[in-house]
């Protein structure tokens, strides 16, 4: 999604802004731009495509000078991918430059109003309307003009604004789209993501909805849009530079797949008291009483996070015996859901900023649900808006394809299941057994990663096929969905995931000679049924790739290729079964020559509904 970086201080800021943009590239974008204020004059540069194109442009024009500036990576929503539509946008009256993440929903009405006042627009964006509106309302005070303009807009925004008439002022604001103010030594760096800030400072103020910050070289103040002062909450960013650099890996996705064992050890650290069969979740302990009364759990998220939520649904019903349902956040919000007393909503999200998930969470809270967050990014909107939560602690995930976050989500959901189950039907021994299995997962993932080159070889033989099926049952039906999502989003191969039994109700018609059908066929309650489904596909010429349990000879005779995973209790098997699927998707994308970390049309964090 779009990215913002802005600077005010004493350094020449072009390079710093460019570096900030590069650290935001992973979020997904299609054009970039920058504005710097020097000696009361604004200079701008914009380019379609990569940040490298903006860099070239800057070199061609001899660079921009100045110590106050802002920059942006745009992911098109209103208007095509063109230079005029790229940010920053300017007004035509007082020399405003503005960058914006989000969507101004009432931009059309505001545009008509501004056109009637004689303003002439150069782009098709909603953002330019906001720049013009601030210019129109400017009466010698940028902060006040921004506040006044924001009182007129509906929608979501994170903005940074500068004005030729105020060379010592940067104004930033947020509603519904993340933004933080990094506090450096005699300088301030604003970013829509900690990655843009961390090279300069670990101290930051995450803005809350409707917060406006006026930043000068000597300090800052925060208010709401009605100019009521707001006390800033300074936090320490838990991120170090190494975590957001590639090191010896070719891509962030590859790095993050290989980081999974370490990430999972981190997720588990200090949370399992195995001998007592007790899970210690500091973040939710204070809601103990309310959670004991929980009668129903709604798990919600989008994409990979939804797949984790679906496995959470199986875990909670099967083990903790709590009625549970997993649902697309985007659907939950708009279908007038019934939220009964003692319902707990669990919002699952890597970024903690997904607009659909945030909106569903707000809806559920509004209807009286107790809310828990299963989130990776500390201090993110979802983590702040839930009653309590459990962080994934898997470290920053940069690759657009979510991998280690999925592993962390499953681990947290398993712990949450034990936590809730222990209050109901799970005995201490049963909990302890599951916890012992959980503790062994990181080593088992390590073992799967050792077969990386074999998985690459298998993928080589399939990569030219344009249609794949991913099939699984029970706990591994969502794993099949996840395998298909991974493949399609980075390799652009069409893939469908579904319950293995569903195939014969229609999709079986698709099967032709050599069509790859990836079965998750590990040992479990439905093993025999999955074997029958494999036979059905094989009989129609499909090529069978099976993810199976080590030592399974039967599958070796049946499948064309087998990718083995270590033995594990069925409820935790998705944590292993997904790893070969992640690696297959990764290799398929590399073999097809795609930009794995920046797949076309996609954004890391989808902050618009
Ligand atoms: O940050 P979130 O976990 O809320 O993101 C949800 C989805 O947008 C995300 O999982 C998406 O589907 C990934 N690209 C999948 O790899």
C-alpha cells in the first residue's frame, strides 16, 4: 500500500527520504515522488514505477536541496498510474505540498465546491482535493488549515503537509491509516511504517485516529482536529535494522520462510509452563474472568490471516470445545452479524492495520463482543483497539507473501486454544501433551527446510502448468487454501484451494493430463478419505504431489512426487504442511522470473476497504 516518509531537521534530506522510500518498497506501490522546501520554495520530483526511477529523475534534475521534505510511494486507487497522479500533490494558492495514504471518500463533492471557487485540478486523485482544500482554508497557520480541512473530509488518511509560507513546519495527521512520528536528535522523521524510521531513531509517537501533530525543528505538539491538545504516547520501536535487511538471502520471502524455526521459538518463549499444562499469556490474563464465560468465538481476518483463523476455528471447537467460526472480516462487517452475549472476537492480522479487519473488529466491539488481537506489529491499530491480545513476536515481515506470520498466528491460536480449553474441557495432561508437541514444531520445521532443493526440483517439473489444485481435509483444508494463495500471488499461476471432497462436486471437470494437484495427505483422521480423493484425480490424468508424513510407503506408490513432513499431532499439522507449499510457491515465482517480494498489483498491508 502507499508509503509516507517525511523529515524536518538540519540535514539535507533528499537521500534520507529516498532511503526511507526504499525501506517502504515492500508495501507495494506503482509510482513515487518527493517535495523538498528550500529558501521558501517547494521543489518536486515524481516518477512512475520503481523508487530507482525517482532516483534517476532526481539525478537528472540535479537533486533537491533542503532540510524539510516529504516523500511517497503510491498504490493507485483514484486515477491511473501516471506522474500527475503521483504524490506529493500541491494546491494552486499558497504553496502546499501533501502526501496521503488512504481514501478521501467525499472527494467528489469537495472537488465540485473547490472548482466552483476557481481551483483547477491537474490530477484525477482524491489527494489533490485535500491539498487544494487546505490551501483554500489557509489563513496564515498551516496547522489550523489542516485541522479545518480534516473536519470536512470523510474517509481514511495518513498525511504529511508542508507549505512554502512556513519553512519551519511539518504537519502530519492520521485517521484509519498508520503514521508515526520518530523523535531523533534535533530532528523528526515521520513514517507510515517503523521501517522508514528505524535507521534514525527507535523513539516514536504512533498517532491515534484524528490526531494532528505540528512538528518544528525545536519540538512538536499533538492535538485533535478541533485543536484540543492530546498527550503524546512515546514508544520504543522493537525493530533493529538487521531484521529488515536481506543478509545472505535472495529475497525477503525466502529469508522469512527460513526464519520460521527461530521466529516460532520466539513466539513460544516464556509462554509455556508445560509441566503444569498451563499457558501464560500476559496480554490476556487480565481478562481471565470474562474469557472463562466465553460462549462463542468469532475469528476474523483476510487472506493468509483468515486461513490461520480458519485453523483456529477447528482448534477451538475440536480441542477447547467452544463454538467457533472464522469469517472474512470484509463480509462480517457488512452482513449485520448477530453478536450474542459472551462472544469473543479474535482479530488475526500480521500488520494490525488491515482496513477490513479493523472495521470488522470495530463492528464486533460496537455490538458488545470482547475483543482479542493476534497481531505481529506492536502498537498497530488492531493491537491498540482490542481489549487484549497476544503478539506473534515473529519479527518484521517484509515479503508481501505472508509466511512466518502465518506460522506465528497458528502458534498463538494453538496457545489460545489451550488457554481457553484449560478453563473448560481440557485436562492438564491433555494440555501438556499438546504443549510438548508445540515445543517440537520449530525443530521439525528446520527438518523440512533441509529439503528445500528437492522441493525446488519438484517445482521445476510443474512450473509451466497454468492451473493447479490444492486439496486437503479437516485441519488441512485451510492449508490447501493457503498453498493456493501463496502460489497465485507471487507466481501468477492460477490455483484453487478447496476441501478435497468438494473437488468431485464440480472442479474435477478441470482435471486434464498432467494438471498439478497438490494434496495435503499427512497421517490423520481423514487419511483414507484423502487417499480415495487422490485416486479420483489420478484416474483422470492429474499429476499428484503429496505432502505426506515421513515413513508413509503407501503414498510413495500412489503420488508422482511426495514432499515429506515429520510426524505430528493432527491439530498442529498445518504448521508443518504449509512449509513445503511456501517453498514451492517461492521457487515457482523465481523460476518464472517474477519479483517475489513485490508481486504485481499487491500491497503488503491493505489499508483501504
Ligand atoms: O496484515 P494482515 O495479516 O492483516 O494482512 C492480511 C492479508 O492482506 C495478507 O495475509 C495477504 O493475503 C498476504 N498477501 C498473503 O500472503
